[in-house]
């Protein structure tokens, strides 16, 4: 009886932790849907640094209907100053990427300075 009770308690504990993790994942999905751009509690003004691309998934008649966030835009089209664009071959670049790299470089240097102080 005691070994059965221990096994049952262990099973209930594992089941409870599985359910807890499952609920955390589901709530995270719901939160992301509600707070995404154009969501119920999303941003009022669109993010100027967000770039969108067509989703590669095709529907009926080979139609692509969905726009998804392009996370690699700033890496694929980096900002190049005008003196570099004259020297190099014409490569695709973006002026918006300048703001992106300035923000990320600033955050990186601040975090590096904070870790050096610690």
C-alpha cells in the first residue's frame, strides 16, 4: 500500500507540473497574440524599426496571404555611410538600419560597462 501511495503521489506531482508548464505556454501564446502589433492591447503607433515580409507559405492557387515580421532585415541590409557606398560596389543597404545599429551598439556598450563595474 505504501509503495502504491508513493507512486500515485509521484504521478500526481509529475502530472501537476506538466499541466502547470502547459498552462504557462498557453498563457504566453495568448499574451503574445493580445500584445502583438494590431492586437487588442498592441502598440498604438507602429514600430518604425519593424520590417515585414511575405510569408513563404502558399495557400490555394499559390497565393501568399500573410505578412510576417522580418527579423533579419537589419542584418541583411546594414547601414553603410555615404563614403563607403561610393567606394564599394553598390550593395543593398538601409538608412533605417543606422538607427537599429545605434540602439543596439548603445545597449551593448552600456551592458559591457555594467559588467565591467561588477
